[in-house]
C-alpha cells in the first residue's frame, strides 16, 4: 500500500528551567511539613535546630500546612504566578478571581474527571461539592484530605494562611547564613541551562534532573524544571492539566569545599550503616520485591520496612516502580567511585 506524506511541523513539549526565591521558600515549607519523609531530607537536622528559634506564629502556620497539605496549593499557585518575590506572589494572588483561585488549587486527576474539577472550582461556595471531588482521590496519600480542606475553609481564610506562612518563612529563612549562597547557586544553575536542546525534551529532562526518565503524557504541553536546595535529595513531581513540574536537587558541587565530603556521600554511608538495610540491599540485588514480599521474608512490619527503604531510596541505592523495589545499580556503582574520588582528594 502506498502512502502520501505531507511535511508538517512536529509539535513537542516546551521546556523551561525556572528558579526564584519564592520557589525555594515554598519547597522549604513543603519539606519541613512532610512528616513521613522529613527524616530523610538533608536539611532535617538544620530544621530541628531552627525550630527552637522560629516565632510561635510561624510554627502555628506550619502546623496548619502539615495538617491540611496546603503546601501543594502553594506549588500550584506559584506555577500559575511565577512570582520572583513574596510581594509579587501576594499581588498576583489578589488579582486572580475566586473561581480561578480554586481552579488553580484543585488537583488535576484525568480527562474524565476534568469537567467535575472545573465545576467544583466554579461552585466554590458550596462546601459539599469539594467532598464529592475529594472522593476521586481516596487512594492518594494526601490529596483527598487536601481537597476536603479547600471546602472546609473560606476563601479569605485560605488566602490568609497561605500568604502569612509564606511571608513568615521567607522572613525567617532569609536570616539564615546559607540563604544568599543558595540563591546565587540557583540563579547560576538556571543560567547554565539556557542553552538546552529543546528538540530533545526527554533527553534534556533526564540530563538536567540527574536521571528522571520522562514519558510524554496526553495533554502535557509544558514542562518546568525547578532546581532546589530545600527538598534535597528528592526529585518532586507534580502536574496540572497541561504542565508537568520536576523539582530537582541542585548539584552539591556549588557548595562543597576542598576536603569536605558531600552530603550524598555521608547520606549513603548512613543508609548502609545498619545491618537490616544492608540485608535489604543484598536481597534486592538477588531479585526485585514488593513491600509485602519483604515484610514476609524479613518478618518485619510494613511500617518499619518503609522507614528503612525510604532511607535507601533517599540515598538513591534503590528505586520503586508500581510498588516493586529494585536496586539502582548505576548509582550504586557511582557511589563507590565517589568514595574513591573523595579519599584521593583528601590524600
């Protein structure tokens, strides 16, 4: 069979590296209030120390953020506003309509539920409609309770908490000695990526994020890559109806001094410095397993296992896909190389 081809331009996703102090403030709030994984964050030790110096009003707001998972709302709003300062964020928030406010905050699920999401945003005064949309996220770790919280609080109350928390965290973190160094490094990282190859988005996403393999998704036309310090070592992924967001950890090379081991090296050795985690790694080298399989094999509760696996995962020794854990061999090999390299430098 013969086919005729007509030359047409090929459309692809647009790529953008976007950095600002506002993003770093929001990711700091997100990490600080992430109760389940906070022990794996590089800055957790600093946060424990800083908490004793934080104003009581900031502690109260952070507690509210944690209980309602409204850090997610801050991410969605900043994606919409792309503010460079907290003042810009506050001004932008005041200029969007209430319906747009809820349209931005409500999480996208899929094309089938999109009309329901839109209807919920338009009928924001009806608190019961939020409960209906929240039901679609019953199996999600936090989005069900997050959507419910949007219907539980009035518009003015939500805005007050969001802006208040941003302003207080911003005022506090700017007083920390590392803040200016972070901002300089993040700006430099953004400038370094200006010459990316926009014709090969998947390859560029993997290169810039340090290994994320992205498969194009229906309706996604924009991909934002946001470098960060506060959420290290994790890559955080979120999406809207048409935009994918990857928050990737900035290279520690921007901060290291000669003879000082990287936090990746320290974190890796801490992850390996426990007998059970070494046994888990050994077994996963033999074959990939689910959490249930490991729980049976090791006669350990899933909660305890999840704690140890999260430490191995934060050190990038293992990864999980569709509930199955496996060893990240490439990173395990690189880790050995980095140790050798560091010891040679020390000599």
